[in-house]
C-alpha cells in the first residue's frame, strides 16, 4: 500500500513488477504513458511486448502511440502545476 494525499492506495509496482517475465524470457517490452488515474490522479502506463528480436518494431509502435497522444505526454500532474 502507498499513502497518497492521506489515502491508502494499492501499489503493485514494488511487490509484482510486470517487467520480470519479459526480462526472463527475452521478450522486448516498452512502457509508454497513457494518462492519469481518475481515482488518485497518478500517472498510468501501458506496456507493449513483442517477440524476441522485435525491438525495433516495439520502439516504432511506442513512438507512434506517443505521437498520436501528445496531450497525454504534455499533461503535468496537479502536484507540478504552479
């Protein structure tokens, strides 16, 4: 659990990292931001996974997604807004 703005929020990142299986099997993966959680306004992301040897394809997919969703990448979390 993590405490965010005084609320207890489940935090799976430390206890169950999602990159482990891909690191073990050799499947390339890339994480890209997808927005912010509506509940706690924390950043969320998606993981793109490909077959071994498909690193270039994964990077092209991630780049295309980021170019198509500039509003996600350019949005600042509330805590960083002045």
